[in-house]
């Protein structure tokens, strides 16, 4: 039975009971009021339900706070205060219903993503449009993307030009212009012109569907840390029972004429306000709010446990290529041969001219980094697999590639970075070195992590030590924290070797080769902006935009969420214990005690929803606390008196 139906059922029973008691003269069966029988029957049902849940909790090796709720319901029924029992049941079912509502509000960003998933596509068959299910599209099919419609699967434009809104995928607020030959990501929204697209990926492998799959995965894995209140269960239960028993004993000592029911009533009054609903509500609402906040920041978290671990992380490990760097090579140096008579610009232009038709990453980077005016037509172009390319430019034979290919007689040259060698008319002319460009915000990201309380930041890379050290220096990673020349298995070992006092460990990576390391870490974070890779599947969290600073946001949100959850639970405990002490005196009837509990429930939910707010504490965000102070004269000058 859903929580809301339990709530409406007990509410309906209350209405019937009120009519019987106040309009029909309180009819009885023997000495038992019918209204009391109805309420007690539902109360017994609820008590049995909670008892079963408590047994499951104990079987899992944890001590929950459900026992207090059971005692509160049963004790009020024992003393015959069925209206107090009704109010407690309203409180329990109403609190659960409010939790469901708060949860649905907190995760609506996640649900909207699921609801907007493309389902129908306009497939072109012999020039005619056929509506088909997105899942039925095959690679090579032609699809028409109408103005304002959603791209159903990943593909490539084969006809037409338009602009596409990719904000839900990349976070880029400005629409991106696309032309023939450009790739389209599923989930992006077409602008004001129709285009035809060739399907390049099936629906299950496309960008938007991969995000949806991750969201579904996060919903299917409830947070183990939702039962965070159980950490406080034992002390809270003991304190509440002590206060309740002490109240009953005090009543017996100070007013023995009341009889056992009167003394037990005092115990019941304390147990009513000791109901643990606020504790049970605080953690789950805060967790879902935190996951919702992550989603708004384009970070998909697969479970609430990730939030808890990330908030306590002391070590971060980063892959280098594609994570700390752009994975886009740029020219570092152009080095001429000792007897070369041409300029560096001329050498670079000749090399780029020969490489302009190659799709190799080095060739692409060389051409992209060279002035277009220096790139000239090439003839007799030839490619030697895994060696290099050659061609004639301005009547000269130019070779670009490995040294053994361009000039076999040249002495070996040691270069500590990626390089291509160039010869002109079979004479060695020089070489060009490349380096992987560090992301612009990498240094600030590393600095913010340290300000966020991260004790150790490691770089794990399979690249050469010299290259790794150079990137580490630019990024702000200490030399002792750099681990280079690593195979995937060695990356895993480096994570496992982190000392216990520097755990939990979070690993950030983007490639297929990072998947094992992400799984080995306590928290795996994938840079998944370029699509669903093995890294995304293996990770606990996926950053869906190509922005490494989102790592800082993930840490800040997790810290903020856990702080809200803990503060909320402690606040609820303090309020409840205070009310228990007041109930100890007997001045709070059980019925009004239950109403007070409902108020505490509402306060707890409102506090938990603060996890949706943006973190601002510098210790959480890692941002520098910009304190502005005005000089006295400047301050007085700003004051205006009328």
C-alpha cells in the first residue's frame, strides 16, 4: 500500500470516527466505542507493518528507530486514547506522504530528462517520411530533423544547415551551427531549418539515451546512506525510553492514586513525541535533493552512497590525457637542422602542406596550428603505413614522419615529446615537437580541490615521465604525486596503495583504459561529455559536460548535502528531546503531542530541501573568500543624507 493511500485511509477512518463520536452519540459494541475499534484495527495493521520492517532492519545488522514508532502506537491504544493513536497514525502516514512529495519535487530534474527522451523519428524511405520508433532506427538510415524537433539518435548531417541547442547535453547555452558533414548528438534541439541526417549510432549507443540510462541506473540504486538516521538510533532510542520510563515512575511516586493506566499514560505521552519520523525523513530528502542539485550541474550520480563518500574524500587521482589536458596536440617547438637554410615558418608550412589530407591526430594538429597562407597544394602524395607521408610542394620532395623514414642516414635524435621529422629533397631539414594542451581551468581546479580539503592529488598516466612532469608543473600537482609510465594494472595498484589516512580515493578519467581504475577507486568520476564509454559505465558519477571544474562542483554539492543531512537530523533530535522533557511533566496530552510531532516533521523536510541550494561556504566550494572592505572615508562618501 502506497504511503498516500495509508494516509487517506486513516484520514477517512478519522472522519467516520468523528461522525460516530460527535454526531451519532458514540455508539459502542459492548464497552468498546466503534470509532476506537476502527482506529485500533488500522493501528494494529500499521504496528505489524512497522514491526516487519524493523525485523528486516535487525536482520541486516542495523538497529533502526522504528521501535519508538511501534511503542508510540501500541502505548496509546493500551491506555485507550484512540484519538491520540489516530493522530500518531496521521503523523506517521502523513510524514511518509510528505517525504514522497518532497522527494518527487527534489528529483523532478531527473524525471524531466527521462520524460523528454526521444521516442519517434521521421525516417526517409524513397523520399517519403515514415514515423518509426527510435529504437528501430539502424545505422545508415536517413532521418529528417524538422525545425524545433529533437535529434532522435546520433548522426551526421548529409543535407541542409541549421543551428542546434545542445544545452541539455553540453551545458553550452549558445546554439551551435551545424553543416553537412557535422555530427549531431541525440537530444539536441533543431533550430529553424530542416536537415537530413544519416544515422551513425543505434539508439542504445547514442548520447541522450546513454544519459537517460545513467539516470535510470541512479534511480534503480537507492542510497544505502538513506538510513543515516540509524547511526543515531541507539542513543536516541535509549534516551527516549529513559525519559518515558522516568516519567511513568515519577507519576507513580508523586501521584499513586492515578492507577497503572494513569502512570502508563505519562509514558505514552513521552513516546508519542518520541516518534522517529523526523529522523527517518531527514536523510532521504536531503540525499535526493543533493542528487537533484548534481543533475542541474550536469553531473549524474548513480547512488546516494557516492555523495557520502565524495564528501569525505581525501585523495583525488587524475588521468592525464583528456582529463587534465584537452587531448589536442599543439605545436611546442620547430627545430631546424644545423645546416638548414630555410626558416621555421617555411619548414612548418611545407610539413603542413604534405599532411593536409591526413586524418591522423598529429597531422590534424599540425595543419590546424599552421597559417593557411603557408599551406600550399601538394602532388604525388604517398603514404607509408606507420612511417609517414611524402609529396611534392613547389617542386620539392617533402617527407614527414619518423626519422628512419624521412632520412635513414641521419644520426638518432632524442626528443622527450611527440615529434615528426621533416626532410626536403631527401635531406634532413628539422623536426616539429608537439605537446598535449592543458585545460585552461585545470590549475584552478587543482587549487580549489586543495582548498576543499583534499590532502593528496595524484596524476596517473601511461605517458613518459618528462611529459607528465611538464603537465603536472602547469597543473599545480607536486612532483611526488606524479605516477608516469603506468600500465592500467599499475594505475589500479597506485590507487590501492593509498594510505588509509588518505582515503577515500576518487579517480577521474575519460577513456576506456580508465575504466578499471574508476572501479578500483572508492569513487569513480568519468568525464563523459564525448559519449557513453566504458569509463562512464564503470563510474559512480559522470560529468556530462567537457568541464573539469565540475569536479569541484561535485565535491562542493556532496559536502553541502551531507552537512544539511547531519544538521537536519541533529536539529530534529534536539527538538524532539526538548518536547519529550516537556511531555515528562504531563502537560502535553498525547493528542497534542502528536500534532507537535507533525510540525517537527514539516520543519525537518524544509531543512532537508536546503540541500538543493547552491553551496556558498568557501570550505565546501574551494572558492576564495572575497572579502571587500571599505575605507572609512570611502564608506562615508557613499552615505547620502536627505
